[in-house]
């Protein structure tokens, strides 16, 4: 089950369960759409995978399985994420 992290790990923008701006990679690294697409160019700075829009858990389900309230804030080093982007940006996600 997805953790539904509450914020962007890079810029700390709030990303509640109902956010349409939340993007995740296959490891659930969570970033706002601006960081994931504009800054990281659809290349996860941690694993090199791509991002997908995080789904919104329905109201009834969020009562049973609430979103995480654990804030993760690990801003990425520009040199590191630029190297990751350079390595993977031109490779289609399914071929990375």
C-alpha cells in the first residue's frame, strides 16, 4: 500500500492525499510536479526511474488507511541530480 507521503522531499511543498501535484517513482520517492518534471526532468534523483502521478486515496479508504504524516525533507545536491538527469534523460523509462 502506498505511504502517501505528505510533502515534496526536495522543496518541502505540502502534498496532502488530495493533491494533484504529487509525483512518485517506483520506490515512492515523493516530489511535487514542479520538482519532478521541471527540475529533475522526469528522472528520480535517487534511483533514476521516472515519475508518475500519485493516486488519491478515496475518502472512505483514507479513514481506514490514513496517509503518512512523516515529513521527509532531503533536498538533492544540484551536481548529483544533474548527473542523474544526464545519465537517464534521453533513455525511455522502460529501457533505463
